C-alpha cells in the first residue's frame, strides 16, 4: 500500500507502525472517509508481515472508530474519523521532542538554546499561518 | 471483546497458556562423542510462527528430525500435539505439513501424480488447492519432479504440505538456494495460508529479512544450545545498539565496565569510540549513562531480528545475555 512503510529496525512494533501509518494516511486525507482499505490478507502480503499483525492494527483502528468493518464487504475509513486522541498527541510530540533533544545535545547546543530555537520555530509557524489569512 | 478480524491469531504472550502443538522438552542429541544439541526446551503454541534460527551446524536439523519423530533424541522428549513424537508419529504426522530442507520426492513423478499419491495418506486433503497453487506458481503439470527447478520443487512441496490443511506446518529452511523471486513467491504463499487459516508454524531459515515481519516468536540455537526463546516484541525491546565516544577525563582514567548494566553481547572498539550491542536495554539507565563522565554523544538504536541474530551468533562467547 502506498504511503505505508515499515522499519524493522525501529523500536516501535510492526502492528503499531501499521496503526500509526494508517492514522496518518487518514488524518492527511490520503485515505478519505469511505475509502476501502486493503484486506488483511492483501496488506499482509504487500508488507510481507504476519496477517495477525495487520489484524491487530486494524482491530485497534476499528476500536477507535477510524475503520469500519462491514461484514462480508470489507473494511472502510469511517465517515467521521475522530481526531488524534490526546494521549496519542502527547506521545507523538514526546517522541519528536526526544529526537530533537538528542540532535541538539549531539551538536553541543544547550537545553536553553534548543528551547529558544523551538520557540522561534513555533513563532514562525504562527506567522506562516497569519500570512495565509 | 470479540475480534472483528478473522486472522487475529494471538500475538501476545497470553497465547502461551494454550497447550503447545509442538514441544521440545530438554532434548539432547549426541552422535558418538559430539553433541548436536543439548537440553533444548521450547514450545510452539497455537497461532504462533516460531522462527528457529542458527548458523549451519548449530543443531537445527537434528532438533527438527526429533520433533517430527524421525529420530529419537538421546535424552529428553519431543512432543507433537501433546503425544511423544517418536511413538505417535504415524498418527500425528497426518496433521503436520512439512517442507524439508532438501526437496525430496520421487524424481519420475509429476506434481499431479505426487498429489495423487499423497492424498491417500491424509484424511483431509484439499486437491483443488494443489492444482490452484501449481497453476499460480506456473509449475508445468507434465514435467517430472526431478526435472523441475529448485524453486518449483519447493513450491510443489509447499502445495503438498498445505493440501491436508495441517494443524502445524514445519518449514525446514524452505527457501535455501532459491533465487530472490522464488523466495518471495514462497513467503507470499505462506502468508496467504496464515491469513486464511491462522496456521501454526515452526520455521528454520537463513532468510532473516523475510521472516522478520512473519515470526511471532524467535529461538536462537548456538552450538547446540538454545540461547534465545522469546516473543519478537520482547526480544526487540531488550536489544539495542549503543554507540558513544569515550574520552579520558581528569576524573575518569579508564573505561571497561560502563556498559555492565546493559549486558553487552558484542562490543567493538572503533576509531571514533565504542559500538556495542546490548541485551538488557533500559531507557532510564541509558539516560544516566549518557551523562556519565567521559561518555560523549551516546545514542541508542533499535535492531532488526537479523541484526540481533548476527550480534548473538557471530560472537565466540555471545550468549543471550541472560546467563
């Protein structure tokens, strides 16, 4: 499936990579509401992973109301796929923050300087949004 | 809750409560004075795909022969579906599909004749699945087995192994010697069967890249001993590669034990510093480690099964880090 890539050298388990990848594809409208997603069998063959792993990811996505299973028909992106959950949001930001902190530390930038760079980046983001208005 | 997805066979460790389909109970195999494997214990629970890994000569083949009741262990017990493999093999093997290391069938028989021969041995035989698979693999029907390519032979044997809808599949390095396209065909077919039936399987293989996403549990045999036997997620969770530069400082004048808390299985000294694979990863311990005097630029990366295997099997004294 396009847009879904796995990293076997990642600390994140495969089912969780599929789960997150699908959430991203739905959130970014690459998979709009109502689209059929590949069957477990097809996606497993495509990604060369155990179908049970795909099933586990799909089960979570269905539990969270992102995918809808229509018996005998297939699995679809829900019409009103909920926004990313709070816990999920915090985790995503925390992961990215770890990467940023580690990069800053490795090039010898202090925590204070790194924090002010982040604040500056945040301000630039705000300006960019303002420009669009 | 009830799963909406048919193929959701158990991946969590809770599945291990179910009675194992295959069990190696302290199996030792000796040939004269040499020991092929020693006190090897592990089991394969329903729904699992157990990857048994090891370098050539690590003892995989002897172990698999014992498990299939083709050989009686020198000590210990092999069990299939709860019964002793050696004494119950005739009945038990009706429920097992095997793809052997060496594609082995009468060379003059065509694939269809072979299927005809095999169907009499199995109470449940899905003949339609055989022809469907042979067509998909484009195996010529009128060419005798002995004249098929290595890849085609493996496909024929996989078709035969899957036809009786086996409760357990044993694949003994099935893709050895196949080209990359034939290998991919083979694993795809295996994945299809996993999707359709949630098959339980024991797989020995050197094709670590392929088994990476398929295995749910991994065993590593090294010189006859099982040094790893755990769920893939647990295994990957406790291994990391740690790289850092070590600098002498006023307070630190030597290095050597700073990795002890992580149980390093392999340590390489490089020009820029230390490159280590550790088996007892802990995030909070690492946070302290990177701030240690003389440790600079420490970074940790997760590893694939292949990388973990190379680190374990490649070291002269490497063990699972748990002894």
